[in-house]
């Protein structure tokens, strides 16, 4: 895949979703509110009874009109029926676990899951009597199901080693068994992949990344395919005290409007760099689902409309010091956590310490790259000079 397919209808829909058309502000105004006033006790009590329903204005923690407008727009992006906004990506990842798992339940989790989510599963969810089982992301899950299995939790692709899961197959396996399926869709967003349309029940996103798009706010979203799943999530968000600051909502809503334009550039630059890196001395392998060399490329072509800017490379060395020198030698790639902003990033990684169901046997050094919105030629030149420094001929 060299170019993103035409997305005209999706781009147009994304620009208008969650907005009041006609006379008035183009953008939904920011609402800074805790207390909401009512005209009568009856009106207050009606709002209280419906406080977990979509779009009910009751108290600031439950959302205000700008929150609801943003949630509606994300629902359109993800092809869902309702969304819950929460204060961070990790909060979004954990919310379905809290909402739908109880003591005695069993959850299957892809071994490549976002590491902070793994930490929350081990340190909090498992402590409350839930059996957490990590599985090979490419495994056949049918033999692993138990009578008490209540959830399958996926991340496709994993954001360090980039394995894809067969989402339609997993969804078909779970349907009719009382098993809720959850997928972290931060890498592709609903712009490039819609797991809900593929049969998944719940999609989570670290909106901190591509939706906000400027590395200046933290935000998470949880979107459902079935309205019946919305209320338990809204209730769990309340139990946890989740409330999103209005300025974060504003930045998320603003980021949504340019999401398509930015992702097209991330897609093009990321693939250009990945293909070029495959040919360079010092690079042993490139881990990018959009490449024909990727083991899951067929799934990518079937389920995805494009790729984001995040991928990894294996340097042709087992020396951690050389990987550090490579990262330190880059001028245009900032060294830091997260991704999805306009800037390019680099981060040395070690998958071995964050797996239990699978064993990462690769000894060559992994470095994760995020292709930002800089000129691709400048990024390529920056990578070239770093490779020359680390792998002189």
C-alpha cells in the first residue's frame, strides 16, 4: 500500500460530526462547570435519574455540552453508538476492565498489550479476584476459553512489536458466549481501522496521541457498538471519579478536525521511511504492518485503510550502547515517551521484560520510531547520518 485510498466522505463527516450546524460558533464553546442549576426540583430529579444516560446534563463530572459533542464526534469516527471520554489513555484502557469484570471472571489479554495496561491488570484487576491470562497475539483463542471467560482484550497492532490480531475471527468466537471483546485502536484510530465494524464490542483510544495530535493534553475515549454497554461504562467512570477537564475536551475536539489530514501525512512519511530503512546497512529488520515483509500484512490490507507513523526497527547489533548512540545522534527525532503528535520521536525498547505468554528471543536492539509531520527528506537524512555514526562502513 503506497497511498491512502480516497477518504472524501470520511473526511467530510469527521469535520461536521458533533457540531451544531447553522448560525452560531463553528466550534462548540468550552463549558467550565461543576454545578448545574435547574428550574425545579422535578427537573433536577429527572436529570439525576438519567445521569448515566447519553447526553444528560446533571453535574460537571458527568459531562457538559462540549464533552457530549466531542463524544458524539468520536462515536462517528469509530462507527460506534456512544462514547465515554476519560482523563487519559490509560483510564480508557482500564475502564472496560472495571466495568465488566468481577471476582471469579477470566480475561484473555494479548501479550503485546500497552505496558501500563498490563501493569494495571497485574496490580489492580488481578488483585480483585479476576484471572488474567496473557496469550500470544496470533494464537487460536478457542482452546483457551473457559466457562468463566468474560472478556478478550486486544491491541492491534501492539505498539512496540506490531503484531496484528484477526479481529473478525476473535469477534466471531466471542459472540453468543457472553464474552466482551475490547480493542485498543490508538495506532490506527477509527480513521484507518474500525474494529467495531469488524465485530468488536468496545474500542479504547489514548486520544492523547493522534486525536489531540499536538502532545499538549491527556485524554482517553471508550466507544461501544451496542448501547447496552454504554451505561456500565458511564457508571464505572463515575465510581472511579473520572472527569475530563474542559480544556482537554477542547483540544481533543480541535484535533479531531485535522485528524484525517495529519494521518495521511503520518501514513505516507512512515511508509516511505520504513521502506527506505529496509534497504539500509545497520538495519536488520523493520516492523511495520504496511510492509509486504510483515507477517500480518494480509490482515493489514484486509482490515486497515492506512497506517499511522509508528513503527519499530531492529538494529543490526546486540549492543545496547549502540542503540542508545543511534537515538542520541538523531536531531529531528525527539527522545521521549508517547507518540501521535506532530513531532517525530525515537525510543529504544526492550520487549522481553513486558511479556509472559510469549518469549522475545530477538537479541538485536529494537528502536521505535514515530514519523511526524516534518519533511520526509529531512527525516530520512537525519536517520542516515545516525546510521553512519553507528555503523560506519
